[in-house]
């Protein structure tokens, strides 16, 4: 299941009245960790990761709200999909290479390529999660008039 097409694959709960209240601008490490987790792993698996990260599971109502909010954050990043498709393999190649060099492991070219490919999914999900959260928080925003050149997007 692709990261940008989760809405097609999952039933989203209906919004509740509580969600229409004021936004809270206080972000604790636990809150941010849960948000990033929701954005990075399949929604159906979030609950199984919470204990591994020493996080307390939310009530069913809060989980439904976080589920919907995750989809909304990911949708905010959709305009960057083409650029992320270009940058993800580059970033995953760099980070996988750094991991190999720093670990002292000598890998043949085939193993290094396999690591880069598997690392690409983690990198893309992390980039989407971070960008989606920064956009939602208003820390970054889209600028009109910015275009991605054809040479970059192929």
C-alpha cells in the first residue's frame, strides 16, 4: 500500500465535535512521537508499536482522531510527491552508505544496493511525516510560483 493513497485503502472515521475545538500549540516528545508513528507506519499497525516505544495507547476516540489527522497531514505533502520521488533514492543512498561506513561493515555492491532500496521506504516515510507535521504546525508553508524543473523531474 502506497503512502499517498492510504485514503483509498482505509475507512476513515467521521469527525467528532471535540475535534472542532481550539488547536493546542504545545508539542511534547510523546505527542510528536505518536504523530510521527501514525504518519510513518500503516494505521492498522500503530497500536502494536506503542508499547515498543513506551507510549500509552490512546482511547478509541483519540485513536480515530489521530488516524484522521494523520491522513490529513500526509495529504498536505502530496504536492511534493514528485520531488520526494526524486530525492528519496538520493537520500537513502547517502544514508545507507553512511551507515555502512560508520558500522565498519564491508558490503559488496549488490548488498549495498539492497540496503539502499530497503532504506528508501523508511526515508520516504520519515520525510513525509516530518514535512506533514511541519506544514500542519505552520512552521513551513508552500510558496506560490515555485516550480520543479523538468530536468529534475525527468
